């Protein structure tokens, strides 16, 4: 068992941090909405160049702008905080394979989760921010700009809620469905292979809903629209920044997010891949789901580390 995580780093006031996170997240939403519509983004960020103009396109511009906005904002608001900032955009410079960062407190950021959905205009993209203590997420933020939803989860306090720009809050509302045959799966549009199809057949679940972005998927569980999400992958797998914030919010709401063998997800352990059979759920049926999935994977792909 991991040691119980502390709530906040020394000298950091939780309410002050939440105020800054709200400001930064709605600013990030404005940046992404502008890039998505081909408009001039706010806060002095450059308009996206198209690839045929010699630029790298709207995704690259949006990624980099939101990344800079979030990191600069956290550094400026909390100049003396004893935390380290890691994002998808800075990982190549910061990380050495097999070596965790020397960071008791670590921010894990994904400035744009759901790149294909951003490009395709589905609106199903998200911004992820997670604060981890000794590798365990204690605070998670999932921003869905197009839906004007800001999900916040405080894991040690077991508190999770959604708020809009006006600050109006509503709690998570996990569904009461329990039998596996009634559970609603939320799945990717873009990442499905034969093994996953076989696993889903073995689980014999109810309906399926397709949504982009891990944060967007977990939000459907938090709203009670769906009950579980499964990530099944090996060498090409989601990364820490894909999972940390959604996991934190879901666990804070009373849900569960583990490997099929019941292991917790691990962060900043020298391998940024979140490989294996990962199951996020409303928690009510998590143990039987994991047991059935692990047994099915032993037949579908013997030796696959779930």
C-alpha cells in the first residue's frame, strides 16, 4: 500500500490554489476555443499558421499556448511552491527513461487531451491538471471547454464536483447501475483493436457510448451517463498525463480506476506509459468487473500483464 498522501504542499492554501486553477482553466478554455475556430487567441498568443504556410497547424499552436499559459500561471501565482511541473509538451526535455523525477510534489499536465477530436471539431477534447504527492494524485482538474464544464476532485477529502464559468457547482452523480449486463461502457472512437473487442464480448456489458479524450470519457461516468471505461494497451499506451487528472477526479467522486488485477495506477515511476488493462468505473461493480476482465485476458492474450 502507498502511504496516505498529504492534501497540499507546505505553504499552499487549498482555496487560493482552487481560485488560481479556475482562472487558469477558463483562460485555457478561451485559448482553445479561439484556436478551434480559427480566431485570434487571447493573452497575446500567435494565431495558428496552417501547415501549408510553413507552420505546424492549430493543434501544435494550441498545445504550446495552453502549456505556456498553465505553467507560467502556476509559477507566477506560487513562486515559492515546492513542486515540479511536468507536461506532455516538456516531457522530452525533463525525463530520462527509467528514472523518476526527483519530486515529492508533481504537477502532471496535458494541455490538450483529444487531439483528433480537436481537429475534427467534435468538441470532445479536454485539459488535464493533476497534482501528485509521492506518485499518487491528490488533486485532479478536467476541463471540457466546449461543454463549459470544470471538474475538480480532491482525493483525500473524497470531494468531486463540476462547475461552470459562473462558479455554479453541482456534485458528481455516479449511476446506480450494478449488474454487468446493464453497465454502459464509454469507449474511444479512435483506439480499438481486436483484443479489446474480444474482451468486451467476454464482459457482456450493456450499451456503449463513443467519446474522445480520457477526461471526456471519465466525465460521462461522473455525470452518470456511463459506468466504465477500459484502456487496453502495451508498448503504445496512454501516458501519465492522460490518466492522472481523470483518475483523481473519479476517485474523489467515489469511483475506482485500477489495473484489472486491482493494482493502483503508478505515476512518476520512470515509465510514463500507462500500459496494461486499466478499468475506470463508478466503483459499484469494480471488483467483479476486474475479476472477469483479468480472467478473460488470460484466455485472449496469455501472459499479457494486466
